[in-house]
């Protein structure tokens, strides 16, 4: 996410779906004798990921540094299957 301020990134979790969305905007100005130039860059992004059942929803961390967003998703203890007795 080069050029994106971490304050403009929103990471949410709802019903096992992790959503990452954000927006970047940048403006460059150049003024010289006889002319003035302004360039504007903007754009938004939106990604959604369905997390597996083994993800621990309470232990998700997000960190942005040097243009890289890192999301750490802890794995919960192994899910134990439950045996169900079939009655006749």
C-alpha cells in the first residue's frame, strides 16, 4: 500500500469475513515562471476474505509499516469433532 496513510485504511471483521478497504489521495504541485502544474492521484481499494473456521477471531492484529500492511491471524486450538450416536 505505498502512498496510503495507515489512518486511511479500515480493517473489519464480521461473520468470519475480513474486509480491508482504504483510499489514497496525493497532490503534486509545480510552479515555475510562466506556468503552474498540479497533478492529483486518487483511488480506493476494497478486498474481502473469508476466514477458515480454524481462525481465532479474537486474536487478529493489523500493522502498517513502510507501505506494507501485515495482518496476523492466529489459529485457534484444533477443532475437535463430536461423535453423534445414531439411534435405531
